């Protein structure tokens, strides 16, 4: 029904056009499009197309950066709306979230945090390029139920294992559950490093967090 808008959103990411991307986000809200649908059907396919073109050498780092700025601009409009969906629900649990050391990708991780918050979790986002000891220290400080670790590079996936080891050293395992995700991460990798679960995307990360804490699905 809104295919034309979604197509324009995809193109705004490919063009690396932040103003157009945020304008389309505002327009989609005015049209009553669900912000999550706008992200998943409009902007994310744009980012995936950019990733493919970059991987094939058809786009270069400055293009990648311009596209990520466009994505960030759209998210800045849509995130507050997503958070509102959470309303005044009781807190389901506390999640400490971050991207591994050496990795500055955080668009997907932020989306995971936004949806967790929208679904009633208290989320503390440590940002990107986070040392494993920082995850453990924050988990202890906040008495966290879950630590969520994102990695977008094959070279920084190992950092997810290091976070688990840091939690072990701090005596916080197995009380604190660990979930991992990010484009190169798989269920098999999660099992291999002893994580409690793997989230393929932001929606499945929410379902996973609920199942790890054995909380009921909220309507
Ligand atoms: Co980079 N980058 N990048 N990049 N970048 C990738 C990841 C890459 C696949 C592109 C490619 O070559 N095709 C490639 C990695 C190759 C590899 O290791 N396998 C790559 C590279 C090589 C690099 C650099 C090394 C480039 C260079 O410098 N030569 C460099 C690395 C810098 C560093 O980190 N040290 C780099 C830099 C950048 C930018 C800064 C320009 C920018 C990031 C901006 C930012 O985040 N602030 C960027 C971007 C934008 C990308 C692509 C194009 C898009 C990533 C994205 O935001 N996707 C990416 C290609 C791709 O993935 N298609 C690429 C949209 C987002 C919504 O999806 O992040 O997958 P995603 O998150 C999803 C799921 O994965 C999941 O849920 C999210 C929402 O559905 N998920 C979780 C994520 N975290 C989760 C955690 C969970 C659960 C689920 O639980 C805790």
C-alpha cells in the first residue's frame, strides 16, 4: 500500500541523503505508517543494498558513511515514536547493551535497544567500541538481567566471547543472561561461545529477551 514511500526511503539511503530520509520519515508518520514498518520495509533494505554495493566495490567508504548518516537521520525521527509504543508498562528486566571493542557499527544495536525499551525493558546502551570489562562493570552496577552484545565485523565477533569471559571473571554468570547478534553472527556461533541466545533481528531480540527472563508476551 505504501510501496512508493518505502521505495523512496530505500533510495534516500542509497543516495546518502539525510534531509530527504528524515523528511520521508516525518511524512510516513503523518500518513499513519507504523514506524517499525517504515524501518524494516524502507530504510533497512536500503542499508542492505548499500552493504552489497560496498562489498562488490561499487560504493566506497564515503558513500557508506553518507548512507549511515541518512539512516541515522531517519532513525532520529522514528525512534521517539517507537519508544512511545512502550507506554507506561512495568519493567520486564534490565538490559545492558553495546557493540564490541573495535567495532563502531551501532545502527542495528540502537534499533534493538529501542524495541526492547518499547516492549518494557529498561535499557542501558553503552554505545559502540565497548571493552568487555565495561559490559561486566555496568551489569554489576545495574544488577542487569541481560547483557546484549552486538558485532558487525567478523573480526570483532570474538569480542562477544570476551564479554562472556569478563562476566564469568566478575562472578556474574550464569545469573546474567547473554544474547548476541549482528549481521555476521549466527545461532551456531552463539552456541559455540556459550551465549544464552542469538537474535537475528530486533524483533527476534525482543522475543528472545522475554523468553530468557521467562516473561509473558505482552499484547
Ligand atoms: Co561497515 N561494514 N564498515 N560501516 N557497514 C559492514 C558491516 C560490511 C558487511 C559491509 C560490506 O563489506 N559488505 C563490512 C563487514 C565485513 C565483515 O567483517 N564481514 C563492513 C566494513 C568492512 C566496514 C569497515 C571496516 C570499512 C572500512 O573502514 N574500510 C569500517 C569498520 C569500522 C569499525 O567498526 N572499526 C566500517 C564502517 C562503517 C560506517 C561507519 C561507515 C557505517 C556504520 C555507522 C554506524 O553504525 N554508526 C557502516 C555501515 C552502515 C555498514 C553497513 C552498510 C550497514 C550496517 C547497518 O547499519 N545495517 C554494513 C553492511 C550490511 O550489514 N548490510 C557494513 C542496518 C541495521 C539495521 O542492520 O546492523 O545488521 P544490522 O542490525 C540488525 C541485525 O543484525 C540485528 O538486529 C538489527 C536490526 O534488525 N542485530 C542484533 C544487531 N545487533 C544485534 C544485537 C542483538 C540482537 C540482534 O542482541 C544483543
